[in-house]
């Protein structure tokens, strides 16, 4: 792992976290999987939900990592670690504390989901992500549900309907999708008929 990532994540050094943005994307790309794995460990600690310093370090690092993944187009290389971090959020509280205040793990989940699901046209990434996305339909908030449903609707359009085959019934029965998303899922089911 890059020395600066090791310092920031190993010592949870918020004062140096911003320095990650001074590094070239190519300089840190080989470190991203290991950094994501370290973030998973940090965010799974028993005091993470009350530790503002650790939360800030994690948020900055995730932003830097997802930016580097996008700029280096290396999502396939780091997808397993990304999905692992996303999945780990399901083990924690995702329900808002207040009206519009996300929990620390909900913030992580939202950032990771955005990075993963914008790559709906990459079958290896979606093969890892769709089973976790389906789990999130039963947890979290309606915005996630809409994002997940929009992505699942795009998959058949890219000839990847087979990735949804085992999950379509669960998606349709989910309480999370609302009217517009359910209409789109009707399109998904119709597309299955075309490709089957």
C-alpha cells in the first residue's frame, strides 16, 4: 500500500488525509484494493459510529479511492474489495438518526454504491454487485432503492439480463421501489422475455 495511505489509514491521521489528493491517480492505483480492505476493518470497529475522526478519514479516503478508480478505469481490478466494503455496511445500522441524517455506514454504502452501479455496463463488476444490491433493497432508504432499480433496468439493455435472473422476483417484491421504479422493473421483466 502507498506510504501515505498506510499513514492515513494506519494511524487514522486526519491531518494528512487531504494530501492523498496531491498524488497522481496512477501513483496510488495499485494500493486501492488494500486501502479498501483497511477501510473495511476501520469501519467495522465497535466505536466507528461514534468516532468522528475515523469517520472523516474514511470519507476522505473513499472519495480519493473512487476518484482514482474512475480516472484509471480500474473498476474490475478493485471490484471485489469495493463490493466487500459495501456488503460489510449491511452488518451495521443504516437507518437515519434524524429526518435527513445518514448513519456513518449509510454514508459509506451510498458512496460505494454510486461508484459500483455507474459501471452497470461491465458484467464482471455487476456479477459481484447485484447480489449485494438486492440485499440493500431490504435495508437502507428509498434513494438507494431507486438507484438500484434504475441500474437493474439498464442491465438487460446491455445484454446482461442473465445477471438478474435469480433476483428479479425479490426486486419486484421489494418494498423499496416506488411507482416509477416498478414501472421500470416491468420493462426488465419484458426484456427477459426477449432474451430468454
